[in-house]
C-alpha cells in the first residue's frame, strides 16, 4: 500500500452525533466525506484564506457580485454551525447566530433588498 498523504484524522470515539435521527443523521452522513477531505487533504491554510478572501471581496465590492462572493461563506458557516450545534454552549450558539445574521444582512444589502 502507498503512503497516505495529508493529516491524520483527529482522535475521538465517534464522528457522528450519538442517537441522531432524521435530518441531522442524513446531513452528518452526507457531510462526512467532504468534511474528511476538506480537513485532512486540503492544506490547513486553504479554507480560512478562501473564506477571508471571499468575505473581504463581498464587503469591498458593491452590487450583486459582492453578494455572490459572500454566499459560499454563508454556506460554509451554516454547515459548520449545524454540525457543531449539539456540542456548543449557549455563547457559541449565540455567536454563530449573530455571525450568520450579519452575513445575511451583507448579502441582502449587496443584492439591493435592504437599502444602505
């Protein structure tokens, strides 16, 4: 067998939420492969740099192009927030809700739904 490239998986007993059913179980199962790839095969700096570049582009560019730049950031933050929600304390949950609200408002202003 060839050598495995990338970082090793983090230690832990389970990758999925214990006792999860329905939508949570489906999202966790479908997210497993992209999450493992993203966090083990892609360089550590790539995702944060991409998110910062997209966010700064969305904040700097007015009009629909700025809104489009922020949409992948919203999708990524929403995905990570949903997956981590069961293990978060109240402060962590509040921070994620505030961040998603801010990003949504940025997109709405860029698309012209909320005038400045």
